[in-house]
């Protein structure tokens, strides 16, 4: 592709461009890619099947170590009940993630996915993450492609982009010593795209990374997207520091990101990732008003109503929006709100959404 931003261009924009220039440029790209007056969201539930994790991530206050009495594993009945509550409000997707549980084999996940699909065949299963796929590959002794093929056969519909943090090994070894390194994260995504499943990609910034490492992360996403075309969306968010172990252990090492920094990074992401069709706002970490403003800094999607969220809230940040509130933010920004599926296709609006639309929110 000609006239692409280089890494040097992106670093210069991140450091030197005015926030107004960045917003105008990123919004122009968004309007070119999404000229329709609609801005989207999904109704889903983020279910953490377990909090037991061997990764020992320095940013996570949700996980417990294997053997800790505070550890839990949701029963099948509890999982199905949570999905039933989601379906009852018109939800269409489950974001199902946990940690790197040393005692849950691949077969457990196959049984879980089949059971969910047998009860709720229409629900979209957006599940696990590249570190979980790499973990299951190690546990099973199977290549990641074979793990993914078995999970797809059991009901996996798409893979979230979690566990990316910053795709630079120096940072990953500091933040996530028990998780896969950059090459394996990218390989898990490559193999997922290779079997026909789309994924999102994420970036958590505002901790110990440098500007150069942020841009290196974007480069790796763009390069893989050139190869596979499987990333459907990019979602950047900021490190939530309040209760994080890293904050307690190394407070002087942190480079915390403000709302101003978030909007700058969001805009640069939209400008640099010219081959990723959608960019999602993070109202969950930034709050409603900055989430709304993100629609003018490169985002074309407001993410999820997020009926349930545990990991970010355990770090000390709690922002809540119901569907009516989310739709109001989109409409107040001058756009028409609409539900979507994981492929960012508009879907029929029922229940709360249909009533809200009739009342124009």
C-alpha cells in the first residue's frame, strides 16, 4: 500500500502533533471508511469462567494463583444461567475468558463450548485469547492450529484480542512473565485467521512501555493484517493502575496515560492501522464522555454494553452504562446508534434497542 504512515511518522505524530490535528485527521479516516451515519455497539456479557491463573501478570488484580482458596471455577449450570440472562435482554454474544488454568485440559473447553451451543445455538461464542490458545497447545502437546480446529468444531466463533498488552518482549517479560511472548501471540492469531475465524486486536498502554514500543506494537498488528486480513477491529485501552500489583511494586516506573494521552494514541492507531476496518472506543476504562469523544478521534464503534465485567473493575476502575445510556451517547454525538454482531454487521434491533429507537432514545 502506498503513502502509508511509517513508524517514524507515527512516533512524530504521537509526540508532536496537536491533539486537534490528530482528531481531525483520524476522524477524516473514519468518515472515509464509515461514511454512514451509524455508530455501532454489541450487547454481550463478559464471563470469566475462572480466576485461577498461572501467568502472574503485574497489571492484574483479578487472578489468584493455582491452589489459592479464593480461586473459583464456574459450574456449567452457573455459566448457562449467565448466558440465559444475557439472551433475556436480547444479547447476542458471550465474551468468555479466564486465566491460564493448569488443570483444565482442551477437552474441558470442547465440552463447555458444545454444551453452550446445545442450549443457545444462536449465541456467538467470542472466547479465549491467544495466550489461552498457546497455553492449551502446551498442555495438550498439539500445534495451535489443531487446538483451534478442535475448538472451532466445538463451537468457537471468533477469538478476542486479549493478552496482547504491548507486543514487545521486553515489556511482556516485565508485565506478563507467565504468558506467551510476542511471536506466539501473533502465531495464535495467524492460525486463527488461517482457519477462517476473525479476531480483534488490542493494546494496553500507559505502564512501562515507550513511545517506540507502542508503535512497534502497531507495526506488528499491521504486518500480520497485511498477511491474513483477519483482524476485524482494534481496541486500545489504558492500564488501570489503582489496585494493580505493578503500581504497588514499582510506582516510579509507570508512565500512566491520561484521557488526553488515550485520545492521542487512539487517533494515531486509526491513522497507522490503515488495513484494520474498525476501531473501538473504550468507555469502560475512560468513562462515558471520553468514550463519546473517541467517536471523533478514530473510533467508529462503542464496544459493548458489557452486562458483566470483572477484570478492569478489580483494578479499581468502574464505569457503567446500560444500553439506553450507550445509545444516548452515540445519538448525542450526532450519529445513529445500532446493534451489530462480531463481524460488525448491523443486526435486527429488538427489546430495549427497538423501544429506544422508537422513542429516539
